[in-house]
């Protein structure tokens, strides 16, 4: 992905059709509430089925959240930032992620449209059900709770001033991805993956980023 000229106050248009354009804009609170609620429903269903043994398998909730953070890293690195080799591929990449890099503080485009996130959620539910049987619903609850948690973190680092405590690390890490190098710092919710897979920004990139960081005052 090319290094866009960043507009911290603007927005972009993907479609001339008003309906299609509206489908690309999603208030972040809607999927956050939806998927947290779905996670609770899944846990309630699991608790109602004695064969699931929810208390014995409650660790799978945390495992599901960590698994989501890994999937988030892989999608961001290899799908959103795939190596475009043609004009059509560059246009596709811009539509799915590049517009976010050009307008990183556009609050309506900080989450995936519900149509796509719902489809992906259904596919992951089927996958976990096949792999884990009835216990898959517990793992899935953690997975989608991880997604909602990611959405909260992603929204906060783009739309709010960084706090003056240890949480500031998440603000700084994701800002390095946007303002230092689009080829590093892919993980939003669990930066440990960047450390493990060698995609942390270099010292020089960190120094260069200080001049480009946005003013969130």
C-alpha cells in the first residue's frame, strides 16, 4: 500500500450511489453492542446445555479472544495490505482499507460494514463448530467479544486523546502504523504479534513519525 497524503479531518467517497455509499459507513457503537450481546447469548446457550460444561471450558473464552487478535493481525497484514500489482488491485485495496489510511480520523469508517462482519462471523461460527463441536460456541463467544474489544480500541486510538497511563501504548503503536510505516505495526488489539513476527517499526521510523502524529486536542 502506498503512503497516502494523510488528511486527519476529512472524509472520502467510495460510491456515487447514495445507498451504496451509506453502506460503507457504520457507527462503531452498533457492532460493538451487537457482538458483545451475541457473545453473551452464546454463553447463555452454552450454560443451558450441560454437555458443553461451560465452567470447565470457560478458559476457551480467553482463548477465543486471543485467537481473534491473531486473525486480526493476519487480515490486516496480508489482506488489507496485500501487494497490489495493477490499477484494479490498487483500487480494490483503497476501497477496503486505503481510504482509512488517507482519512484515519473519519469516525464512520473505523469499523467493517455490518454486512461483511456478519458474514465473517457466521463463517467463523461454522468453522469453530466443526473443529470443536458443542464447545465451539464458547470459543466463538470469546472470538466475537475479542472483535468488539478490538473495535473499542481502534475507535479510541483514532478518535480520542491518549490517556496518560499504560494504555497510551496502544495509541502510540497504532499511530506508528499510520504515521511511520504502513508496512509495520499491524496489530491493534494485541501488539505482541508484531513483536513475535518481526513487524515492529524501526527506531528510525519511530523518530520520523513524531513529526507526523496528529493533534487530538
